[in-house]
C-alpha cells in the first residue's frame, strides 16, 4: 500500500484539459512544493504529435531514453518522430482509436506517453507529481496508469464517474500483475462482461521488483459517493477532492430533477452542496475544489478540516500552462475588462456531463465557427462501446457525423444535437490542431471555471506590462508566500 507518512501539500494544481496541465506546468508547481498534476487525457495523441513537430527542445526523446524497455521506446520514436518537424501544411499522422482489444502498438504508445509526461514533470526536483484521469474514458485507463507508475507518479486523481475500482487496480499494477477493468457497454445486459485487460508481464517481460504504488485521490461531488468508497476495504481511496460546480471542465450533473436557466445552463441548488465536515469526518485527507482558489478559500477549507484546495483556472492561465499563448492573452484581456463569459453547457460534451466553455471569437463557442466545421471523428478518445444487433461491440460518439451515429450505429439522433468534438477542439487549444488536406485547421474549444478572482489579482500585479504571471506566483498568492 501507499506510504502513510507522505507529506500532504496544501495546494493541488488541477489536471486540466488535454495538455493544458502539461509536464512543464506540473514541474513548475511541484518544484515550488505544491502538487503538480499532469492531465492523462489523450496523452498518446499528444506525445505522437509532439514528436511529429520535431520534439522541440528534445524533451520527449530525453524521456524516451529513460524508458525501461528501449525496444518499445525506439519503436515509438521511429513511428512518429520527424527531425525538424513535419511540413506545416501536412496533417498529423493520427493515432489509432482505442477498442476493447487495442493493437499492441497503441498499448505501447499509451504506456510510453504516460511515462514521458510524468518523467518530465518529475525531472530535477523532489516535489509531488500526480496524474489526472477521467473515469469515463475507460479503454486507455489501465495502460495509462501503468505508464505513469513506471515513471514514479506520486498521486493518481480520477473523476468524471465512480472511480471505485482504482485502488485495487493500482495495487495490482504495482506488482506488475494482470488487470481487468470492466467496461460500460451501451445496450449490454449484466450478463455481458466486457473488460479492458492488460498483462504488463506479457508486454514488457518479467520484473524483479514492484513499482511504488501511488496514492489515489477520488474526485467526488457528493457525500454519498465519498461515504460509499471510504467504507470499503477494497475501494477505499487515500483521499478525496471535493469538487463544486464552479470548477472548469466537466462538472457533475445537478441532483434532483433536471432544470435549466434562461441560458440553458444546469441549475444547481443546496442539494449540490457537499458537507465538507462530513467528508472530513470519514477520516481521509480532503481538498476542496471549485471556487476555492483564493487565500480566503484556502483558509476556509483548512478551518473546515481539509488539507487544502485544488486550483485549476488560475493555473491554466499562467505562463507555464500548455494553453496556447494567444488564447491565454485573449482570455486575460476579457478578465481585465469584465467581458469574460463562461457557459456551463449541457450539450457540448459527448460524455453527457455538463461542460464549461469560455466564449471566444474564432473558437467552437462561436456559432458560425461551430456550424462551419464538418463533423469528423478521427481521434475517438470519447467514443464509447455499444452492443450491436449481432451481439458484437461497436464504438460511437455523439459528436461524430450524424448519419454514422444514428443510422449506421443505431444511436438516437437527438443525442448529436449541439455536440462538440472535444478531442480535436481541446488539442487545438494547446497548439496541436489538426490541419486537413483541404487546408482547414481545427478550431479550439477552451474550458475554464467561473471564478476569476485569483486571475484578476495576479494579473493586476504583473511586474512588466504584458507579462504572464507564473505558477510560483499562484502558489505564493494562495499561501501567502509560505511553504505549500
């Protein structure tokens, strides 16, 4: 099991988007004594595209040189690395989409990509580094976990679904044992058992010593979910992050009947307020997320018995985050003049979870940009398995072409209304946009929370006009220059 005496940082940096919480940001945060977190979403695509851009700075290849199986590392490099970078007018070579039984090359790439991200985040310091996964993105999960553990990740954070299986998975992966994660298959019965299976020893050979088992933090939005997992010897996490509806990215749906305001946003009320003292009383370390990224928020969380807070949006706009510089500055300009607009969209995310979208011209929040985009599903990160009429397993996403989803794959056509391709949009927001053969460049979609108090204060105190505040500035602001 994990080390009970591991130091608990008071500030956790959120694991945001696709590569917004990249290794550079996580390393900066962890170097300052707080917990840096990399996003584990679509890292296989991120790693492949960085290599195709010529691996600026040589960082990916430096991490590859430390991967424990150099045969696998060399195969990944040979498949994707282009010295000097691919021509700008040529599309990226895409990565194969996951299935229940993924190709060996995809498994290798996924393990390697998660290793690379964590290795780079941990390089050059001894601060804590975590990796964040979405429970709803199931098929790559076991491979991503193992890759991160090979690099010595300190914490695993999982939300967007019930992560009850994670503690046992981490125990088994630490011993290089075979694992199976039961997958949710739309239209399947309880008798249909479909699982993502992974045998580390088959893929990588024998291992003499176990891996260090990271601490597992469950991201929860209800006391019920926290109580259920804390009371199980098998599924008990090492701590909780209690996330409120002000947080960016995906949010838990409101409890009770579905209600919307005049902008079509979900309405949250007192039923969605989590009793933090009650979660603390479960006896595990707790952090508060969503609207708590201020010095007062940190003090309040501690007064209620929490270890500290998780902060996302304020880190997403700092110098070291992976968000494209032009998008950061456009958002900061809107924060400064009070025109920042963040909408919690019921429909945007193919996952069915409410998803916060920042309104920005030229992005997929712009109706004209959204309508002009031709639907294509060439990454498939958010595809889900479904049972076909002949009893096999197929894959579909509500953001894919409407005919393919509804007529070919039997999905409800209404599910496709207003869906956004988050896979392509989020990659575009970090400078990894796909360019089509026609010359069309995938537009970005940008997510963020609804609380910009910290951003306003840090931006107002920039030392040089136009300079971006740093991750260390955020930590000093939150903790009052004390050690995190």
